[in-house]
């Protein structure tokens, strides 16, 4: 590391913004754009790279300016990277010499908690010069222009910086396999009633909509820099893009059609175009307009997409106490509507499915809450509907939210863990098989963890974790076919499935083959045809047309 100016990506995860690999948050790119505008070419490094290479950390001592983006307000489980901890931020702070000016920015300014179930605390981080107050890029621009390190979001400036900083993505260790979160708006229309009790998005105020032309210009710059994977994130409700009016604005399908067509024009050979948050309350209150808007998303995106629903709870008492988005009946109807529009398949993969988020520890929660949540999921399953994934987490309350003082943290931990285990075993597994039946083919799976069982994912929004029972190098891109299911992942074999070349450890995953029968099957190798093999293993008929016997 030789640059005098360094951007450290400590990763962010907020209700409306993800920046954990393979995602790169808008914060990183706009900060890079500010530096470039001031004639500075920064070096970019991730917290994971610093963890792996102490020499890179030591070299920070020679930097004149360090900007680190960090902070998690909705903790999750991550595969390709781990967000920076408070201890790591403190350790980095003590790495710098007296000549280094160092700033922290991003949601870390709201506070820090090591995990869900604990309140986040605001605190100064030792060793750092200070915090970039407000919008990090605007605050940095103010500082470099001779002012204080504080500033507010201005989309005219944001658009310029986002395009200028686009080529920073080339320094990401996973490049070109990077997901670019495209910001469309910031703030929440539900601020008029205070918003959900726990959410940090109201900290950004009422929604400020980004001009579509700015999004297209940024997309074009990212595309020129090699980006091929995009997600329309960084907003609480994509259906509200380009519209205003009340707590649940009525969707405008024409605005979304323009948005998707403009992005595709700016990135003509993109490989992924997904979405993130959709407010189920918007769908339930504007069914016809929401259907039209969802159809435009399906027409413009790439398959395998997820509309993330922050439902939080199906208990009416919790919904009322925390000003959540809708009744259980309204949320269920929203799930139905997304299925009606998006459950069609393209090359075997559903176009667009809902993803459900639950939070435990909210005000009004009782033991009955978990029964209500389980019954809600069972109703979805019994109705034959599809849900791509269910996230279950404990509340991480932040100072300034109502949930910071009014919550039930620690009161129902036993019930929370029992509910989570029950969902993983009795809902997730059969639902995953319903969404991706045996034989579903996944193309362009990127291997992120190598081992006897290698793990990979497609590029996308909340892509399913795929285990492949053979050692594959990190960075390998492979096609594979689903053969078995776990709580939050599935097992797949390389496609076309090379039956005669499968190791015993992989052979046992074929339908109708057990670990015991795999050894006997090996003695009959090689099989000359699919017909020959299915006669020996009738269950393999589920994989008809997917097997190779060369």
C-alpha cells in the first residue's frame, strides 16, 4: 500500500443499503468521486484484506488521509466478508501516525452493537480524527474545501460524484464479480407517522428522490468500469420510485418502466438487474397499481429476483405497538400478489418472489407472538405460495428510535430460538424445494468458499447458498443442478451431471442414492446411458436430461 489517501471499506448493512461483498455500497463510490474531483486518486482496501495482510495495515501509518465507511444497523449472516467490529476500528485508529487525518463515515455514526439482541451505543472511536457527519461524501467534500467534515445529501452533487468514483470498483478483490447497489432515494415516507419503531431509515428524514438521469449516468460509468451486476437498492420501497403523497404512495408503473429501460440502455449487456425493498403495505393498499408496477419490474429485471418485505411480526399487538406496515391479512395479500405476478419461471427460476423479514424483541411481544408468526408462515405454505427466504433476527435498537426505550429484549430468548429452529427445519426446507425443485439448473455460480464441499452463489439479491460436494477453487464459475436441500442452502452437482466421474462423496447426493448404496453403484460403473442408469437408480429420473455419461 503506497497511496497517501486510502478508502477502507468496513462494510455497511442498513435497512435500505447493503455494502458487504460482493456488494459495494454507494458510500464508497461517492467518497471516491469526491477525492477524484479534488485531484486525489485513492487506494481502496477492504477490512478483510487488512485482516489477511498485516503489512497492509502497517502501511496505513504512512497515509496522509484515511476514510473508512462502516456500520451495521440490520445485522445478518455473511459469506464473502465480515463487517468491521468496534475493536477493529479502535485498533486501526491506533495504527495511524500523527500526520494522518482519519475519518469514519456511514451508519457507524448511529451507534454500534456487536450483534442483534443488544442495544447499539453511540461512542467516539479512539484514534480517529473524527466522524464524517451527515452524508459522508458531502462531509468529505466540505473538509477538503476548507470547511468542517459535515454535509447534507444533495443529489446533484451525489450524481456527479457517483459517476466520477465508478472506477474504484476495479480495486475490489472480487472484481469483476461485484454487485453495485444503485441508490434511487433516501428517507422514508412513513416518517409522517414516525415510521416503524426500530428502523434507522427515518434518521434520513422524508424521502428525497433521485433523478433518473443521474442513475443512468452512474450506471453507464459503472458499466464502462466493468460492472455487469446491479441492484436497485438504497430505498425503503422501490414501488414508490418517482412518486409522493402520503405514507404509502401509489406506485407509478410508467416511472418504473422508464427506470428499468434507462438502466438497460446504459448497461446493454448487464448480467444482473435486481431489486431490494418493497413495502407490502403499499401493495395491499394499491393492488391494481402495485400489480402494474410489479409487472414492469418483471419485464425489466433479470430472473431470480426478490422483493424484500419487512413484515417484522404477524402478531396484531406487535404491529400496533410498533407502527408496522400492515395487518397479517394485508401482508398475506401482498405475498399473494407478488406470487401472481412473479412466480412464473424463466429457465426454471422464478422471476420475482417475496422475501420475509421477522424481528424479535419489539414492544408488545409475548409468547403468543411466536405462535402467530408460525401460523402466518404455515398459512403461506398451505396456500401453495412461494417465498424465497425468511430472515429472522433479534432487535438491535438504536438511540433515537422508539424501540431503543420500548422493547422486550431478553424476555423471550428461548421462544425466539425455538421459533427460528422450527422455521429452519419445517418451513425453509420444504419451501426451498418448492422454489427450486430437484433438477433446477443454476448458471454462473461463483465459488466463494473452497473445501470438500465448496460453497457458491449466483450474483443477485439474497442468492441461495449452493453447496457442491467437491473441492473447487475460489473464483470458479460453474453451472450446477439442485439435488438436495438444507435449512438455508441446497446441494447441487455440476451440470451436466458427470455421473460416471462423480466421486462417492458426490454420488450419494443423487436422488435415490444413499451413502451405503453409492459404494455398490460404483461397482457398476460406467453406465452407458440415462436409461441404463435410471434402471439402476429409479430416483434419478428426476434428473432426466441433465446427466452426462461420457
